[in-house]
C-alpha cells in the first residue's frame, strides 16, 4: 500500500474510512474498532488490552508487602502486650 493512498493498510483492495490514532494507518470499516470514542485498529487495540492485563496481573504479596504485614502484626502484639502489662500492676 502506498502511504496516503486512502486504502486500508491491512486490506489494500478496500477504501479506508478512518485512521488509527495509535499507529496512524488508514483502516477500513472491518478493521476499525471504536474504543473510548476513537478509532483503533485490531493490532493497536490488542496492544492496549495486553498492557491493561499486565497491570491487573501484578503480584500483590511481594517482599515489601510481607515485611509491612509482619511489622504491623509485631506492632499490634507489642501494643497489646504493653497495655496488658500496664494494667496488670
């Protein structure tokens, strides 16, 4: 496909009806997907979906989270022990 020809990047035999806002390729009606009110091609939409899934699939219990949980539990037990010792006198 010749750049600027108005033909679909993925289907050179079809007329383009829009431009993908991500890759700036001309796309036909079959290739166009409106997401968030703007046109994107399937390739760019798949890349956005993969990036979104990557954010969701994070590990919530990393070393920092476990350390913070242990420090918090120690603080609570220390506070309870201290209050029990103070009131037992």
